[in-house]
């Protein structure tokens, strides 16, 4: 009877120890690159160097501008309302440069051509996917690249096997 008690105690300790260890193991990190080509009104999303998504976007129309550069998400909001533009809904917003964000839109017929006040708008279902990536992997895992024109896939830094090379983006 005592041997059975010791055996059960050891099994319980082993099980508890395994669960405690599993909680300490961190999720593998992902490197997410969002590349926006203003000339083509397209966004490509790369995860660990492999293109996972290619979506139509709408960026700034005439008289407005979408800032170019390299950014990281500053903050996110499941449903934000613009204080600047008549409380316009901005679902699944990823803010990357002050008030500029990547977010969903109800004006899907305008995707693929300039139509915004400067934000990068995409189909709400796609904005939701991007938003969930930021929530899952964290703001530090994402790089947002906005260019007037991207040469090749991410400015030619994407090889035929789908991996980034070590060169800098243009």
C-alpha cells in the first residue's frame, strides 16, 4: 500500500512539474513584414520571410498624403472612431505613425485606388487578420514598410525560395 502511495505521489509531482514547465515555454517569435506599395495600391504581408497575404488597399487621395518610411505599430484598437474625420469608423486599427493607421473600411469598392485621407484602408476581414497578428505576436514583431513604389517583392530583397536576403530595403 505504501509503495502505491509513493508511486501515485511521484506521478502527481511529475504531472504538475510538466504543466509548470509548459507554462514557462514561450511561443516562437514571428517576424512580420507589412509592405505597402502606394503606386500599385497593394499590401503584402510576410511571415518569417514568406508571403502569406496580398491585398488591395486604398491610400491617400489627391490633396492628402500617406507618409512613407519604415514603422512599427504604436498602438492598436479593435474599433476606433476618427476624431478628425466625422467619427468615421476605423475597425481593426493598427496605428503606426501618430494618427495614421492601417484599418478596415466599408468602402470596399474603392480598394485598389487612392481614396483615403492618408490612412491605409483594406477590406475589414483582412484588417482583422492583420490586427490578430499584432495581438498574437506583439507590436515588436511587426515592421511596416510604406513606399511610393516597391521594386519586386519587398524592394528586391526576397529571393526565389521565399527568404529575405541580408540587404537593406530601398
